[in-house]
């Protein structure tokens, strides 16, 4: 193509740009699939498009609606169902476009558990969706090709994983790990342009847990898609991380011996007592886990008080605790992946990393499993949905680990420390991760961050990690609100302003309301003096 025709094309583009209405409103009359139809996109076939004007809608959970007066919104609800031809998939992308006063920003919401995202699921983010709609963001979410619901998020037997017995649906895995998120950026921004006559000024991705994996995946694989990414408590190192959830179960099942809730609860209390004050203050939180050398193993055979009943620690209870703290190893004891911090309650009424299921009538307990690790080991790693994890030997478990790392790391393993393209594109990303995370070892985040820093000692200029002492995976403890993390990111992206600390609030391990300023990793919080419920009583060391 000659220079002249290129210039003509360019000029045509400019003219087109000026003649297109540049607006922030989308009247209900224009909320139609015809008006909002997208041009052809290579690799994507739109199967259906719907657009409905939604009036006076509230995202607030009716159970909590009394906390603050609910907001009601008018928006255009656009649903695309599309396929990647030849992949036999069918992905649903949902976008809410404000009818009036669009703020120029596009925000994509990530998924949770086994759900890539999806319209029913984002209502889980209702505490964030309401302010987003109030501030007139255009927001998108994708189901990645399988149901985008809470049921799917906790589904133990998803029917989409195999195309036939033993064969994993790799395109669907691809969608879950990255591609449908990239599509969301491409299609979502095109839709915004179609609706308002111009591309978003800023595009953001927001996700946690599975969504945190997705955010890291985007920064690594599609670094141009988003200006800013919040990706917190992420399952980076997806493949390896699930073996940390299986360690306690494997230890007990292999020995055929089970700890009691009482033993585990007392061991957790002893670990906390040993290390709580290493950060200068007794608050039921271990803020300096690297100083904590508590070893449960010497306690085997020692007497303790189980709710008034004199007891002794069994060997298995101390072995389980040790395994949870150190993480999975090879049969010869080589490091495979990280364990959990010592202020993570081991049993925690059946939700901890060494959760037990005990018969109500008394008697021996069995080991519970975490639905995600259980599923990934059976379906993806062993490719056998009926595999009984209870029968695994340490050798078999380790074989699965090594094979799965080779097979899946390049697809879903978000551990590539080279973020130079994201940096060059001007992207900014934040991750905050609770030190008491009981499902995703926080050391996955620090391990990744260490590797990014080793490659780029100035990585804090565009990618920051904040560790949150006393925060768990579910939001309990001293945590960062979704709004605060997004505001931090937007301020950084749009104004170049970013505090060295990130604000968190909640309750200490003693149940006392407290605020803390989370430190930018590798620095950590340490108490100096004053009221421990105030952020000013701590410094970053
Ligand atoms: C929106 O719905 C709420 C609750 O149903 C109602 O109180 C309010 O009057 C409605 N507003 C409009 C403009 O329809
Ligand atoms: C708010 O709703 C919850 C759930 O229905 C209820 O338990 C609580 O009492 C309500 N609070 C107020 C202040 O009405
Ligand atoms: C958006 O549209 C889809 C498809 O028609 C529908 O299933 C969904 O309930 C709509 N959402 C809202 C909030 O109206
Ligand atoms: C495509 O997927 C559908 C279910 O989503 C299945 O019934 C059908 O057999 C698949 N076709 C091929 C060619 O795999
Ligand atoms: C996690 O990393 C810290 C250093 O950041 C280290 O002190 C600690 O032992 C690690 N934890 C585990 C369980 O490996
Ligand atoms: C407990 O473990 C120790 C060390 O591994 C071993 O010597 C001892 O025999 C074990 N006791 C029981 C009752 O299994
Ligand atoms: C799957 O696991 C079950 C239970 O352990 C076993 O009986 C079956 O043979 C396994 N299937 C394959 C194909 O290995
Ligand atoms: C930045 O930090 C200072 C004190 O450390 C605090 O007063 C201020 O509110 C923070 N700003 C934001 C946007 O969090």
C-alpha cells in the first residue's frame, strides 16, 4: 500500500472520528443490538447480541439494603454470546453502560473459584458494583464459557472440564486462564466506543483470588489491555498452590491417623502465643512471620488441656501442623511449594488448611478437603473425576505435581516475572494479600514479587504488593476495602499519585476494631508505641 493511500485512510479515519458523536450518554432508544452491533473481529464469531434498557435497578443485597439507602440505576444491559470458531465454545460477555454521565472509564470484573466471572457472580461484588454504577463506570464481566454463578464458583464437579473422559477441554481452560478476559477488554472497549463515540480514557481490571490470577495473567499475557489492575489475594502459581491445600489431608490419610480439633486448636493457640509479640504488640496477629520459629513437632507426647480434659498431643497432630506450615515436599523432602502462616488457624471449625470432619457422635475424625484443590487434582491433574484422593501416596501426589506443573504452568501459571511490556505501556498494578490467608499461601505473592523485583529493582514504580497482617482469604481481619484499593489504583494511574501505604481496617485477632497502614512489600508492619488500633502506632521496617 502506497503512502498516499495510507494518508487517505488516515484522513478518512480522522474525519470519521470528528463526525462521530462524542458523548457521555446512551439514551434508552439507542440501547439496541442493531445500534450497538460490533464490526467483524478476526477469531470471534458473535452468536447473539441483546441489549435491554434497565430502569431503576439496585445492586444492593436486599439483606444488607438497610445499611445505607440503596441506589437505583438506569443503564443499558448488553449481552454478547460469542464463539472462537473451531473451539466449540460459547462465551457470555455482559456489559452495563450508564445511560447518563458515563465517566469515561471502563472496568472489567474478574471471577471467583471455578467461575471466570459472569453476571450473577458480579453481584457478589455488589458492594463495589454499587459505587461503580454510582460513579458511572461502564462495567463488563465474562463467564468464560461456563456458568457465571456462585454455584459454579464452588462447583466440585464441573461438567465442562472434559470433552471426553480423560480429555481436558483446553480451549475452555484457555478461556478461564486468559483469553476470555482479553476478549472482554477488546469487545468491551469496542462496545463503549460504539455507545459513546470514543474509546474509554482509562480501562481497569479488578479481581481477587481467581480474579487475582486473572489480573496477573492479563499483565503478563496482554499487557496493553488495561491501564490499571487490582489483583489481590491472587492464586499466582495456580498449579502449585493447590498442593498446599492438600498437605494436611495427605499427611493424615497416608498415616491412617487423624488429629482432633482440640489438638489443632491448641497448637494454633500455642503458635500464636509464641510469635504474636515479635511485631512489638500482642494483638492476636503475627505481623512478622519471618521471625516466627515455632516448631510444633517437639510437642508430640506433651500434656495439654482440652477444654478441661487432660490430654496429650498425638504425633499426627504435630506432624500435620508442621506440614501445613512448611508446605508440600517431594518424597525425599525437597521443597515443592509454600505452606501457610502460623496465625492461620489449622482447623478453624472445619475451614482451616487442616480442617477435620468429625462425627457428631464422637469418634475418629477424617480430613476435609478444599473444593478447588480437590477438583484440580482429580479433573485437571489426574484427569480422573472419580479418583479418590484418600488413596494417593506421597509418590503419586508428587508425580501429579511435577506433571501438572509441566502441563499447565504455561497456560494458567501467571508466574512470568517479566512485566516489562506492561511497564512500558504505562500500566499500574496492585496486589494486597492477607498474611492469614487460609486458602492461598501468601508466599505465592511474595515469591512472585521477589522474582519481579530481581528482574526490575524499580518494579515498585508500577507494581506494588501490600501484605495485610491479620487478614484472611474471606475478608475477615484487618482488610482493604474494594473501593479503597480501586481508588488507590485510579489515583496512581490518573494522577501519578500513590501513597507508600495502603489503608486497611477491621478487627484484630483479639476482636478490637483497628486501622492499619499496610506497608509496601518487602517492608512489613512493626508496632512502635501508642494505641495499637491506630495506624500511627506502627512503622514499616
Ligand atoms: C425506584 O424503585 C424504588 C424501590 O422500588 C422506588 O421507591 C422508587 O420510587 C423508584 N424510582 C423510580 C424513579 O421509579
Ligand atoms: C437489616 O437487615 C438484616 C437482615 O434482614 C436484619 O437482620 C437487621 O435487623 C436489619 N437492620 C436494621 C437496622 O433494620
Ligand atoms: C441483562 O440481560 C441478560 C440477557 O437478557 C439477562 O439475563 C439479565 O438478567 C439482564 N440483567 C439485568 C440486570 O437486567
Ligand atoms: C460442542 O459442544 C456441545 C456442548 O456444548 C456438544 O454437545 C457437542 O458435541 C460439541 N461438538 C463437538 C464437535 O465437539
Ligand atoms: C514465607 O516467606 C517468608 C519471607 O518473606 C519466610 O520468612 C517464610 O518462612 C515463608 N513461609 C513459608 C511457609 O514458607
Ligand atoms: C512419634 O514419633 C516419634 C518420632 O517420629 C517416634 O519415635 C514415636 O515412635 C512416635 N510415637 C508414636 C506413638 O507413633
Ligand atoms: C479413576 O479412579 C478410580 C478410583 O480411584 C479408579 O477406580 C479408576 O480406575 C480410575 N480411572 C482411570 C482411568 O484411571
Ligand atoms: C495517604 O497517606 C496519608 C497518611 O499516610 C493519609 O492521610 C492519606 O489519607 C492517604 N491518602 C490516600 C488516598 O489513601
